[in-house]
C-alpha cells in the first residue's frame, strides 16, 4: 500500500483532513434568541470563508508540481477578450497597492480550470492537446465560447441554480416530491437553454401562479416558502426571506422579520441596524394576497402524494399583512397603535403598488428594477468563479455601504473589496440584458480570472481582497464523480425515477438520496458535502472521509482495474510503452503531462513488479493527487 500512496494519497489525506472540523467563529452578534439563521449560520460569518479559502489556496499551491507549458504566449488584452472592464479595476487596485499579481495560468492550467468552472467536467486529453498546440491569439476566448455552447454548461448551472433556489423533494417544512423537483429543474434547464434573461427568470419565480406544481415548475420557488403549523404570516415571512436572500443578497431580512435590527445587527449591517421589523413586514405584505394550497394526486393514500396550487386571493384584496398573531415560528405580531394591517411598501425607494395591482407582480418589478438585483447577481457569480465575492458572503449585503461616492460614516467602511468594479459590472450586466452567458464570458475572459493560484515570492494574505492570485476550490461532489467516470472511460448508468437513465452526477435533479436512496455510490457523493438544499448547504470544505473514500470507495477502485472492458482507460493502454502509458494516464486524469520527476518515479514504479498491478496503482494514485481534487 505504501508504494501506491507515494504518488499522493497520504498528501491528499493531509490536505483534506486539515479542514475537517475546522473551527468557525461564533455568529458575532449577542442575540441567542434569534435562530433564523439556523444550521446555516456559518454562511453568514464575515471573513470566515475568505480566511479558509486563503489558507487552502496557500497549502494546495505549495504542493502543486512546477508549472509547465506556455504562460503568456497567448495572453489577451481585455479588449481582445471583449473586455468588461474587470481588468482595469483589478490591476489598477493592485498597482495602487504596489502589489505584483501572480503570473498567468499556463494553457494546461487554464483549460482545466475553465472547463471545470463552466461545465463541471474535465477536458478530454485530445482537447487539451489541441488547445495547447493552437497558436491562435484568441484561443482562450474561443474555448470559452465553445464551453458556453455545450449541454454540460446547462447541467452545471441547473445544479448551481437548483442549490440557490433550494429545489428539493422534501425539507423540514414541506414536500415537493420528485415530480415537483423535476418540474422545477425542467423550468431552470429550459430557461438556460433558451438564454432567458436573468431578470425574467426572477420575475417568473416571484410571480408564478398556477394549479399544479408538477406541471408548472416555476411554482416551486414560491412553494419553498411554505411553513407548516403556524399562522399564515409565517409563510409570508419565509417567502419574503427567501426572495430577498436569493435575488438581492439580503439575508438579514430574515432576521428583521423577527425583530428590529438595532441591538441585533449593529456589528454586521449599517442598513440592518437602522431597519425595523415593521419595515420588514411592509416587504412581506407583498406576499399577503397569495394562497398556497395542496391537492392530493389521483389514488393518493392519506392524501399523499400531493401537488401545490398557487393563486392570488382576490377576496383578501384589502386585508394585507395582519398584525394578529401570538403563535408560530416568529415572535408575536401585534397592532402598532391603531394599525392592524401593514400595507406593502418597497422600503428601498418608498414605492407602493397602485390600486388593483397584483402585489407579487409589483414586487417582482421593484426587485428586478433595483440596482441591487444586478449587483447581488454579479457578485454571486463572481464569488463562484473567484472563490470569494467582492462582497462576501454573497448573501450578506449591506445596502448602506455600497456607494463609493457616498461612503458610510465612520467607523463603517464601504463593504465591497472593489466597489467601483462591483457597480460597473452590475451596470454592464444590466446593459447586456441580464445575460448570464455574457457575465460568465466576461469573467472567464478577464486576465484577473486567468491568474495562477501559484505566487512567485512571498504572498501576503492582506492582498486577498485585491485578487492578486486565483483561489483554489475543491471540486464539487458531482465533479469528482464525473471526472473519475470520464477519465476512466467506465461510465455508470443510474435509473433515476422520473428522469430516465443518467450517467453524470451533474445531471441529477437534486442531491438528497440521488440517484436512489440505497445506491452504492451515495457514500462517495455525500462525503464531498453536496448538501441537501435545506439545512445542509453545499460545502467546499475537506474532510478525512473524502480522502478515505477516494482511496477505498468501490466506485473509484473499480475504475483502476486492469481487467474488464477493452475500452476502459487502463485496459486500452496496457500494451503501450511505459512512458506513453504514463503520459496518457496523466493527461486523462490531471489534464497535463507528468513532470520529469513524476515520469521517472512512475516508470520506475511500473517496472518494479507486476506491470498490470503497478499500472492500477499508478492510476489509483492519480485520483488521490491534490491537483485532481482541487481546481487550481
């Protein structure tokens, strides 16, 4: 076993174990009675995520082999990339601070990084070699266009948005059932396929009305706000919290729906500390005319399963948000003076619906017309591609600290690490009609995104907010699975209810118990913390169990065998010379050639015993290398 591990197993185990059980600061506000953040509170701890990403990047970069291949021969200017202006802001900030950025990625590094980031897959060996050999100055921009047009791009971003919208069949409050999950998934997939502008997607989800959540997928976003066992205001509140978190990055609305911000959000949000519970009720009032009911399907037993109906209740047209509760999931809602009902007000500009307006339609117009919608959206995607948001965490925006021309009073500071970049990117997103592909294209084409995670010389963590280097990320659960399957050329087949036979984990409709509740691949998928879209969020943290699964899980082990299908990676290449076998395995798994030292060790390993067994050991070891598990 030691001979197998010499290629990286113990090293990877040490890297992943270094994050296992890592301490996270307690939520930095003294209000233990506020439990709205629940098990997800780690997401809201300012600076905790950035510190973890920085530490992991430094560790992984120190363990990577020396860079090889072209570094700058095909580097593009922002203008050649169709520039969004990202680079002018990033490099101006670096120059002003006197910080030298990391070098550019090599072609090998870039094709692997951008292919994983845009599609969730690793590039094929043939595509790696053709890309590296290409001398066209626009080849990186051309590759990005190629990836944006792939069906795998739709798979990846359907999964991303499914996480964001918390599309699950069952959570702590309600059930959508697999039929509802599929309908919601199909809506997102079709919207991405059609290139639907993101502001229109937001309107669809906020305003969805219909009689069957199994048939109208967009209904399932509104359904996600259902809270059982309490007054109807609990539902209005949860729908409001979900909507403002997802589309405006304002997680603190959830807190404000329980109590005034003063005394609770003082250390986190200037805006939040000045906002009252009454104002949060004014936002929730936009949802107060919506009725959500359920209907048992034909043949249901004990009224299960059921689908959801979402309609506007015209009989409640003059009631709005009632202040009349003493029970439920939130503190009592009692009249304010003589006021027993709260009318809707968009508190960021004072707008109210016109007489006869559909409240949710009015809310959708206010949200998508709010500059914060564009700002929160570009920041959320920036956080994915760069590892850390310009505002981080992306759900913790403070609206009072976003304008560089009107900075907040001391001791508060502007929240974004580069506020002018954030605002400029948001405005460009608006100008380009909320096109998600435009946004991803702009980010991926930037020289800032294409910087290496390696840094020449001593790196100072104070430079993190300048994006002086690229931050690594551990692959998603689905990416690990799909990379092993693709590189080994042993493709699984999963019969997923309502979805037919699927091969790629990135195609799965949801993480929970998928592909099936007792499938043998579940331990591997769950070890990489894909979450359940409820009280367990997707996480990029490492753990000992991840390393152990890569070393021992049957899904991985079965794909390192020198027997079996003639088309498998190892069987198909057993007869080639040692150096050719080593090159093929490295290109297939790591998207690069081995270094001279790695080649020497690998050939020595292959000739030190039974060749077939040693070839199995070599392939197994590549799946346990740091540069397989991390996108760097």
